[in-house]
C-alpha cells in the first residue's frame, strides 16, 4: 500500500522527500496530488515515514536499483538512467535477469518492497548492474 500511494504521488508530478532543515517529510508541488491520494496517504503516513527511514544510509548500489525500478515502473522519470539502459543492451539484459531472479524469489508485486526477496544470486546481478552504471556514467561525463 505504501509504494502504491507513493507511486501515485510521484506520478502526479509531486515529490515527497525528507526536508534537511527539520528532518520531516515534505511534499513539493502538493497541489498536483489528487485529493483522494492525499486522503489515502494520511492514515498510512507512519508507514510512509518508515519506508523513507528504511532507505536512510542505503548503499549507492541499492539506490541505483531503486532508481531503475522507479523509472521502469513509471513512478519517477530519470532521463540519464533511461539513456544508459537504452544504449547498453548488456545492462538491460542484466536488469531483466535481476527481475527474473526476484520473481523466482517470490517478488510478484511491484508495490511490495523488493529488498525482502533478495538473495546471493540477485545481489550478484545487482552488483554487475551497478558496475555497468558506474562505467557508463564515467564514460559519459
């Protein structure tokens, strides 16, 4: 439910983020979010807060996978990431392989946190994806 509500917020063009000045969650462009989405977010706000906290201190490799996933689901557009995935067939193949392994591990719903379904095989593929992302970024500065 949390990721579904967050995806609706992101797809509306708004951004929910942690405000560095006070550490609280903030909503940029709140007027773009439909009233029914805000209404759905209100009772699960503690769970939304918990989801954001779960990403604090995350490694770059995990942030990269999250960004790819959010872009792939149409939740948060990322043109640089899109350019990389579209121009690097090997990375796209690895991304598809990672998703296949995750599905075999029981991850069947994009609105459930994928991290609970990771294992050594998915982590190995994730590492390769990350290494290719870094290589691409360094070559295209």
